[in-house]
């Protein structure tokens, strides 16, 4: 069976604005170049897969139904611009916060690579030709643990690049293969890197 390369996209701070525990439709804002970037992925034949940590569920800030509704809305915004996400994955857990079944050490919360591995399994993806784009050290680390290349965008820049993130957050973490100025830049680089 044919296997597909994929671009895994972090959601908050990468595809849409980081607002801190997104819980309402009216707070969901795509970055200006997000639809164009996703459309490029769609046209390249790669799968576009969102993988997002949503510990707000474990913390009791919102429910899984809210996250799923937000993803339907996000998809609608993208479709209106001719782009689409092939599948959304989220981790609702947290190792120490919250109550009940959601409070656990799980294999899906980034920097663990569980969501990427699950997607590879369910979507018949070729991880050896896949990439991840994210804005945090934990995104880049998850990619590294899954054995895929990664691109860092925006806020989570490396020490020496911008002061956005404390250097300690990079300690012991994998570094990205590329730092991009925007999501669109990141996707353009990936497409070139995949088919030089
Ligand atoms: Mg993020
Ligand atoms: Zn999880």
C-alpha cells in the first residue's frame, strides 16, 4: 500500500494565534499565511496533520467536545480558503494537573511522539519522509523522538535568535533542522527539502 509523507502541524502559536487555553470560537484566529501554507501542503501530496497538546481538558478548563467544535470551525475557516487539514489529533492529558482519567502520564503528550506514531499507523504515513512544524522546544523534541525532521517557527526561537523563550527550556532538547520566519516559509522549505 502506498505510504504518504506528512507535515505535522502544532496548532496554538503555529497554525493559529496563541491565546492561552483556547476555549471559544471567537478567540480562534488563523495567522494570515496559514491557509496558504496548508494549501501548499495539500497540493504537494503530503498529508496535513494537526497534533496539539490540550491539557486544558485535564485541567477542567474546557471539554473534549469544545476542542472538537473548535477543530470543526478551524477546518471551516481553512476550507473557505481552499485548504484543509487531513486529520486532527489532540492530547487531553496532563501528568500532574486535574482529576480523573485525564490526569496521567501518557505517551501522546508532546514531547512524547505518541500522536505522531498513532497518525502514522492510522493514516498510513511514511515517517521517514515526514516533517513537523512547531513553535516550542517540546514540539521539536517530539519530532526528534519520532525520527522526523522539524522546523521551528516564531515565538519559540533558539537561544541567540530571539529572547522569546528562556534558554532553559531548550536544555537537553533536540534542535530543529530549520528555523523559519513564518509557517509559509517553513512549508516552502519542507517541499524543497522533500523533493530537491
Ligand atoms: Mg504551540
Ligand atoms: Zn495524552
